[in-house]
C-alpha cells in the first residue's frame, strides 16, 4: 500500500463520534488521543512492517523504536506495548523470531515501556511491530497541525535510511553507512520529545514512510501554512548522498514525490540527490518540531545536551496558506 491508500479506503465509512476523542481520523496525525479525565489522555498507535535489514535483532529494535515514535511525536509517554508478529515459523525458525522479539524488548526496556501481550499469525513474509499505549496531559498534546508562521523547523535525526537500505540490498553500501543507518533507526525519540515538552512545543510529527518532504506537507496542510525547507541544512546520514548519487533510490521515494508533488516546489538549485533524500521514506526517522524563532537556539542546545546530536534547524514556517505548501530551496 502507498501513501493515502488507507485514507482512501476509509473514505465514506462512518466513524462514530465521541467527544472524548481529542485526536482521531480527521487530520493526518501520528496517533489517536482519547481523554480519560481533565489531567489524563491516552495516546494509541500501531505500526508494523517487513524487515528492513537482515539481522533479526536489529530489525526488532528498529521496528520497536519506530512504533514508539508516534507516541513521542504526540508529546506522550509510552507506558505499555503489545507485540504484533507475522512469521513463517517453519521456514525461519523460532530462534530468528526470538531475536526479533529480543531486539524489540531491548528498546522497550530503554523506553521504560511494559510489554503486556501480543498476537501472532503464520505468514510467508515476516512482519513485526508494536501497538503502543501512552499517556499525555490533554493540554500538552503536540500535533502536526500545531505550527505557526515564524516557527523555526528542527529535525532531530539525519535522513537517508531508505536509500542506504537500497544500497545495502544492491551490495553497494559502505560499512560506515550501514552503521550510521542502523544506529539512527534503533535510536528512540524519547529525549527529543521530552525536550520539546519542556519548551512547550505544539507542532510536531515523526518522519517515516512519507519522507521528510511528505511529512512536512502534512504539517503545512494541517497548520494551513507555507513552509520552507532549506535543502542544504538537512542533515544526511553518512554515505547517503553517495548512494543517492548512484541512483540507489527506493520506489517509495518516487511514490512520495508523485503523491505530494502538487503541494511541493523544488528549487532548480537543489541537487537531485539531496531532493531524493528529502523524499526518501524513513524507517524510524526523527521528529520535526516547530519552535518560536527566539527560542530556537536554546532549544537546539538543549536537544544536543540531551544526546540528540543530529538535531539541526532545517527551515521555517513562512506564512499562512489555506492549502498548505512546501518549498524546498
Ligand atoms: Co508518525
Ligand atoms: Co505510524
């Protein structure tokens, strides 16, 4: 399935109305939020996918980090998780599955999340992920529609996991780039989210399958604004630019460019391989956050002090725009 397919399939179906649903289907938010009382809301999300790397443990870690990310993107604190497993046990064996689950558990331990159950089905193609529940104060929810004109845009991880994974499959990825991709995919967005809450950030999303450009379009549409991405300022994973120059571009990057094309203009001065990286679908990517211009420097310093060392200012929200547009220049 590609971008927008699930939305299309849901179109016309009646979704029951519930006043306690603070964030539901109406926008393109990262997770749903349901109000329990004045001080507490639960954040719920589910994500699972096919292996992005051969090492089962690394796959488990990356997928778990990715599943937790949608809760962090909403400003929530994940507390419980359920394993979701599709797996050909007879073909790949229980040891491989155990390694995937062990990788997932390591990430849950790091995040302070309790694993409380799961579900598995026999399937020819392995898939793994988590359904995650978190909590958030109803007034502190971050959304992808929360950006305001003048906000500076901060990205907390370098991009390029899709392109490096494509190079890896072709046997053309350097050790250094594989290492950079692995470390980035397995890093959780906990510290970045906590710093954002401390700075009262309102606009946030995490970068996954739609790529940096697609997710920023969602922010521009949700916040009804025009956003500029400064291409030269976008942090790139080691080796990602080389791989992109060799044309090792995943199909998803082209799908993103096509699907989001009518909201995006790419300046002629932007190098093709950099544009490809901005459209590259990410596995367990970073957060994109909006922060008032006068707080941007302190915010970046705080992120880096908390170990979010790739954090960089990559653009700004220009002005109100009812349709929402993104310019990459
Ligand atoms: Co998300
Ligand atoms: Co998601």
